[in-house]
C-alpha cells in the first residue's frame, strides 16, 4: 500500500520529468513553431501504453499520444525494444493527428526489460506538401499534405537510420530546421528516459509499478466524484465551421450529445455532417482530445493528469463523418475542427453547469502559414503565425483578451522574431475594440494584427474561423465579434478574403487580421457602470457600444458616468431588447439570439 504522502511526491516527480522533457524540447528546437510557439507536448507512459503523466502543453494533444503509441507498438512490439531505440510516426490513420506533428517514442530499459515509455510530439515548421508549412487549406486528399511517416525506427540501439533522414530532408522545404527539431525531440526523449529510469531504480520496480496503478486509480476516483454531481441526462448542442476550404459557401455542422449517467460521460457525435472534401476532417484521436480537454476543465486541475482521469469518458463517432473520415480524406487542418468540438461539448455542459462553463471563445479565428524564397539570400523560409482571439466570459469573470484558448495553449511568436529572421514587418499588434461580447461579464477582446511582406513573393495559407458565425454568449450574454481578414495590395487595392484559402503575396502587400472576441456571460445591463467606464478608458469599449449594449452614458469631457441618463437608457433597453445569447432552462434551450442557433452571419466575406 502506497501512503498518500509518498503518492503525492511521486506524482509531482513525474510531472517534473514530463515538464523537463517539454522544456528541453522547446529550448533545443530550431523552428519558431516549437521554440517560440511551444507547439509540442511530452508525456510518460507505462509499458502497456497507458498515460502516467503529461506536461502542461497543448490540450489538443491530450488524446493523441496514446493512439500513436498503440500504432507504434503494434509495428514494433515492446518485447523487442532495446536501449536507445527511437521510434517516430505521423500518420493520422495509424494513430497520429496530422503530418506536421511527428510523434517520438523511446523505451525506458532496465536490465534488458522495458519498464516504461517516454513520448513527445513536435509540430514541425514544414512537412512538404502543396504549400509552405504543410497546412494548405485547399487539399482534397491526404497525399497532397506532405510526407507521410508510418511507424519507423529512427535509431536502432543508438545507430541512426540514415535512410529516414535522407528521405525526410529530401521532402521538406527547410531540411536543416526540420531535422534540427527532430534532434531536439530525441534529446528531450533521452532526458525523460534517464529521469524515469533513475526514479524506477530509486523506488524499485515493484513499488514504482504499484505507485503508477495507485495514482491512476486516485485520478479516476477524483474525476468520478465531480462527474457524479452532474445531473443525469442527455444534453445536446451543435455549432458550425465556416466551410471546408473548398466549398466556401457551405457551413459544416458538428453535433454533440453528452450523456451523463452516474459518474460516466458518453459523447455521441451522431448528426455531425459527413466528411468533407477539404482538409478540415479530424480523425477520432482529435475528437477524443477535445472531449478530454472539456472533461479536465470540468473536473479541475488538482487531479493528476493520467489515464485514470479519463477512464469514465467514452465517445461515439460515426464512420464517414467529419470526425471519423475514411482514408484518404484530407485532415491537415484538424485543429480548427477540434476547437469547434470543444464549443459543442462545452455548450452541452453549459446547460447543467451554469457556474462552471464559460461562453464560447474565439475558436481558432486566426492562424497562418507563410513561406517563400528570400531574394536576398536565395534561401527558402517558412513561418507560422500563432494567432489569438478573445476568451469567452466566465460565470464570475470577464474573458481574457487575445489569448490561445480551448484546444491550443501555444505561445505568441514575438514581433522581433518575424522581423529579424523573415522578410516580414509587423505594422500593428493590438487589441480589437468592441470585439468582446457584451455581458455582465464581458468576453475577451480579439486582436488586430497587420503585417507587410518586405521583399520577394510568399505563399499564404490562411486558416481561420468565425467569419460567418459568432462565438456565442450565455445567459443573456451577447456573442463576440466575427473575424475579418483583408489583403491590401501594394497598389492600395483591398481584398476581403475568406477564413480559408491559399493566396500569393508580393513585396509591399499587407495582411490585416481582425480576430474574434469571446462571447459574453450574463445580461450586459447588469454590468457595473464603473466597469464599463474603465473599459472605455482603456479603449476596450467605445462610447457607442457602452450606450447601445450596456445602457451606460459616459461624459467624454469628464470621463464619468452620467447616472440619470444611464438609468433612463437601461430602463428603455430592458423594455425593447430581446434576450441575447443562449438561455437554458433545465437543460433545454428556450431562447437564442446570436451564436450558432441563430442564422449564420454574412459580413460580406
């Protein structure tokens, strides 16, 4: 029997090892996507492939490492693994998520026996394919998306597989950077291997294994205690993608039915649209990751992040649909879809957890890949733009401004990086006023981001969302503003471009991005006028929005609230205003204005 103090120390040591792997990968990487954006993950697994601990990184990876390990050990059984073996893969139809995410597995070996597995994932800056960055939004089959890696042995007992390196280098635009990131993944995995083996030896194999089982059981019990407090029942919700990158006028529906019975949660995605032609399909591991993320949000961050925390969660995803496509369906832009899955599952839980679930966040409203040949050096360059938007307002707090949310936790890539290493100039980087959904608690603001290509030509893969729908509000909160993108050509011509597409930029062209704000929570007429005044002083809310949405009159000369005028405004607005945002009554949507249940919003894109 492992006592609780020992178990807590054990849990924190595992977490420290996983975080050290994560930090090693970030600090050793060559690409901006990993080194600056932290688009990577690391975890520790038992020899059967069950999660023991995972670093705090991207939630979209919460369900991706396990299926990938399953695919790799099927091709290379654990019994045959040796010291200093290294295995990699990226095939979505064999356990991966999309080609840029190369997953690495290294066994922890003691006296010839595998005692654990360490794993990491890095999103590579390029993986070949139709456009720089490997996430072209107009592909129609997986063969157009880049280099596909089934489970492979990168090192055999420490001896490198030079054929794999040669193939990889020959198929990507920036081979030194891609290979450098893979070497960084190897370094991170070897750090994890050393640390886990030392812990295993210190504790003794039997006690280590017992502690792992106990820790997983504790996580399960803690999670079940939270879930069993949720009223039994089935709660449904649906939301939409703008389009699939090919049929730009067709919205794509995702529908989730969340069933709670006792301490078990089952999510059924029946009713989701069929798989699409474009690359916004998502394999089941992506959907599982999104569902696991929502469960973690509900159960709390004090629960150990291991397999036990998810034992009570199951999903059903009909084959041939957007969330379980048949090969060779295109899947490279699956992160966009994962975020809409989060919105649907959150929307279902919001009906019974009004004090827990926030309004909708921006939902991947801003993400680009840009690349070309620099005419000064003659070298190929590729970079990603990790965009942000507003977080949905919380039941007791405003949403956070301009932040990665939901399935992503990637960091901002600094302006200095773009301007020092790429032919790009950042013209503006600031908050988008009035983009947060009005509410008693305001949605977080989106971003205004403008960049100019300073020389040469570049290919822009534009991958965004919420140009035609809005992040929904809750309990009287209003939706956040939709996204909008504009290409300004060097001759001054302005092109309002859709949320998805591949475009060519020439020197002097500018890309202007206005990303979504988050939805509001609660009636905006209940917001403290002092908070509205503070928002106006900070440039977050205009005088016009303060009057129209919050019923607050502000004197611009004295920067003060006009009390009598505000009282009259609010009385008048109460009489004529329809209910905004989604209002729930015992799990049933009784009224809706804005958000996914209203008609889609055409902003002229």
